[in-house]
C-alpha cells in the first residue's frame, strides 16, 4: 500500500474548534497510528497540501529524532505531530526554525502548566535534567522542487517510566511526572500551535533577533563545558554564545572560537 492509499484511511477526529490560530492547523489531520508524522507530512506535500497543515497521531511506530535516533512515542502519552511550512527564504536559513520551535514550545508549556523547560542547543527541551521534548526539522522538495520545511515535535505529556524502554528511562521524563497529575493534551496542543504561529510570523517579519533573545533567556547550554561530535571529530570547550544564524559558538582550551551548525552535530554537556 503506497502513501496515497494510506491517506485514504485518514480519520479526522481531532477537533479544530479549540484552536486559537489564524492559519496554522486549520488543516488538521489526526491518525490513531502512523510510522512517523513527518513521513505522513511528506505524503501530503506530494499531493499539494498547503502551508500550515498539521498531522498529529496518538502513536508512532517509527518516530525519529535528530541524527536518525529513535523517538519513542507511547500510545496516548504525548503530543506527536508535524507541521508543514513553506518559508519564503533560502535554504540556509532553515536551521533557524529549530530555535523558534524550541522557544514556542517552552512558552506554551509555561503558559499551560507553569513548568519552565530549559533548551539544550539547538532545540532539545529538558525538565529536571531529563529530556521531555524533541524537535526535528527536515527540508523537503516536492516534485516541483519547491522548498518545504517539516517540523516534527514529540512532547512527553502523560508518559510514565513504564512506557519507556530501559535504554532511555533514566534520561527522559514527562510533564505529568513532574506535576504528578494527568495533563489534558488538547489545550496544551492548541497553545503550542498558537505560540508556534506567533513566533513563526515574528521570524518571517523581523528576522531572528527576537527569537534569539527568547532562546537565550531559556537556554541551559551557554556557560557550560561541552563535548561536540561532528563528522568524526570531537571538540571540547565552553559554550559561549549562539550567532545570529543560530550556530553554537564554543571556546576551545586554547581560546579559539569554533562555530557549529545544527545538523550532523551531537552535543553533550560535560560539567
């Protein structure tokens, strides 16, 4: 069964009535189970779906994070969704969307739950030193070779320790674990889309400056010693800043400053 036949099995159950957005999520498609919402988003692009379309699922059988890592998506335990964007700028600016997505989720979670998440460069969100949300931005070209960006978000909302594999239990957490109560997912989802739309429009209209300021206010990377692995090389140093391009600036042991672009980069905080 090909992707287009899969689309025929769509179940549009997730209501759009609670959304506060102007355009983001007005085309909202809900699935009970998919392999990956990012993969479904690619199929929608291929049939001409417009910018702002959102795909959300209760369960992903093959959720993915950065660098090809598996993202565990327990059924009904979180918000697993992807957004289709068609940004009016060059491909080189696409990585900056990672920053605005992280800022938007942090803002929405704080508004709805009171919890302050920390951003680990570029866009991993941590709670009590454990990962609670992953964001994956992928560029995509349809058959007309038009640039699209698919933004995938995986947020652990009502995920228990037993829902996760032994491999990641100690390094992952969820919002309900922190608050010790069940969290309604729909209002939180609506708030994330609202904040994401606002930050995206700010970015398109005014550039990265406001996004960068908000990212800096919520980051937990700068000022710390880190290990960077990139293209087979390892670099140790102190994270000192992010550039206007969203690159991480790291000062090495001899005082040299190196710039790292999000993508094929793995970062580990070592202090």
